[in-house]
C-alpha cells in the first residue's frame, strides 16, 4: 500500500477537488469497470476510465490506462474513507495502486 492514502491525493480548489488518476497494471478491464461502478455509488464521488496509452499489446497488462476520481462538494469525510476502503479491497487482490501523473496539455 502507498504511504499517503490514495483518496487524499486530489488537489482541493474551493469546494471541489481536482480529479486525480490512479492505475493498477494487472487489473483486468472488467474489474476496472467494477471499481468505477462501486466508486460512483459513493456520495460526492465521480469516477471514470482512462484510455490505454501503450502502443504495444500485452495480454497480462490492463486494457485501460487507469481510472480517474474526483470529489464534489457533496463529498464528506465518510466518502473519502469509503473510497479508500474500495481501493484497498481491490489493491489487496490485484496489486498496489499507483498515482498517474497527468499529462500536460
């Protein structure tokens, strides 16, 4: 597990935190979709999938680039805790999550 809780990595601007991106290289596409579905059920949390950026196909790697998470003004401390629990559950089964550095546009 990472030293800093993943659910606390978004930069806060006003009442809404900036989205942040994470990935787990060995997480299958179906499980990524499951994680996003679980995260979307948490009050004040938005989540989605990132596109795969690798040009080379590797069967053992995921078919997506990761997922993004954003907290809205409706998110409270319980929402952050629940997100951390969901990510820990999948991290225990598939490997550690890592924060993806967003690309500059």
